[in-house]
C-alpha cells in the first residue's frame, strides 16, 4: 500500500507498507524508482547500509529500528529512498509504526518549520525519535534483569532465571549489532552529503549520531551486567550441583556400611560377637545404624555436607 502522507512545496513523502506487485509497478512507472532500488528498500532482511549517487542526488538508506513485534527478533530494517527531491519510506507490519514518529513532527512546536524543510531535513528529524527508542528498550531490558536478580533466592526457579537471562542476552546482541551498524550508516550519510549540507543540517545529523552513540554505550554496559549476572547464575547452579554430588557421594559411602556388616555375619563365621545370640539380629542392626550415624557425623564435621 502506498500512502501520500505529506506534500509541501519542497518535497512529497510517500510511505509504502507491505509492497505488492501493483504498488511496485506504480513506483516504477509513475514515480521513476528503479527495480533494483525497490528490491533493496523493501527487503525485510537487508543489512544496514547507504548508497548515494551524487550525480543525480539519489540515496538509498537501510536503517534498523525497534520492531513492534519483538519475537523472534528485536530489530528490523526499514528502507528509505531519497530521489527527485522526494522521500520514500518502506516498511512492513512490525515497522509500520515509524510513520507516526515522522508525522509527529507536524504536531509539535516545529510544525510551521516543517513546511519549510527539505526531504533530507525531514528525514533526519524523523530518524531521531526512532533512535531514542533504543534507549527505552535498553532501560526495559535492565528492568527485567533487575527483576530476575531479585528472585535469585528462589533456587527452584534457577533454570527459569537462566533461560530468561539468555533471552535478554539475545535481545542485547540484536540491539548492539543494530546500533553499531546504524552508527556506521549515519557516518556514511554525513560523509556522502558533506558537500550538500549546511551547518544546521550537520548539527541535525550529529544530534542523531550522539543519540546512537549513547544508546550503544548503554547497551554495552547493560550487556556486561547481564553477562556478569548470567555468570553468577551459572556459578550458583554449579555450586548446587557440586553440593548435590557431594551429598550423593557421602550417602553412597554411608549406605555401604549395612552391606559390609551383613556380609561379615552372612558368612557364618564362628566366634563373631553376637553371632549366635538370641538377639544377634537386632544387635547387628544397631551396629549398622551406629556406624552409619558415626560416618555421617564425621562427614558433616569435616564439611562434606556444607554448601
């Protein structure tokens, strides 16, 4: 679906969602876009990059944004095309929300100034709130991590905590990768347009770059903390496993005592104490229990049963 969301005397903005064959034909014949450009811009798996043709002042930008449907991935690409002085944005269902962030420029205090913007200025201002969403997502991941830490006392949930932390680590990997690629792309945009930008436009790009850099640093710190917490969780699990194995080893030794005692008396050897007494059976059982209790006490005394 092709939507004409903005038209000023300086540019028009067309938003394309889930492009079909009819939309593609319209963009090729009526708008003058190339098939190669459409293929890149609409590819849901395209990597972040930027292509610029200075001779005709055309640009293709692939940008990673936060997905509105975070499963199975947290970030997804959007396509942006600047051609003939107009702006084209390409999105799919998980990223279709981006038009709301761009449209919000018309309702703030800069509404009058927006009418005087070029397509490039409008694009950079629209990208800014998309980049601030990374900081919000990192803050939410930190909140989830703190909630997991608060439940560490519940050892029954240790496996669940480990899985939850793994999920957060995967989400952070997506965020870190997207932020790093977005920063490289923005640097490329600044280099490509350096001969076409005035001081104010340069400041706009720098503001977006600073936001991405801050989010990247936040993501790095958050990832370090999550990794440390995950390692601590693994250490707790290993400690519990080691203690379980020690307990099993101790009691495997303790429960060999009845076998040893009964083995002696089962050989029918003469002159064993209580072997021929009327209450010899009960005496041997008492001996077994006393030896088992004594062995358990010795293991406990020397710390074999302590976590």
